[in-house]
C-alpha cells in the first residue's frame, strides 16, 4: 500500500520525535555521570536540536496555508 506524502511526513515526524526523546534520555544519563564526556554531550545536544528543527519544519509543512 502506498502512503500519501502527508502520511509519509507524519510518520517521519513520529520517528523524529522518538529519536528526540531517545537523545534526551541519553543526554540526561550522561550528564549524571561524575565526569561526563563534554564533547559527546555537545554533539548529542547539537543532534537533538537538529532533530527538533526537522520536526518543527515538517509540522509546519503539514499545516495548510490559510488565505489572507
């Protein structure tokens, strides 16, 4: 079965939300360590922000334009 473009984007948003949550949990876990790897934390936070931006972009694409 073929999914419409909107359905594909909605699935991608769900995947990205899960990745964002996973990154959040990993970052929290690493931050609790006595001597966390700062470089790794920075990279993970940067990735999490990138994923969040992708989510917002896709969500805004899914919202239909309103005529003024």
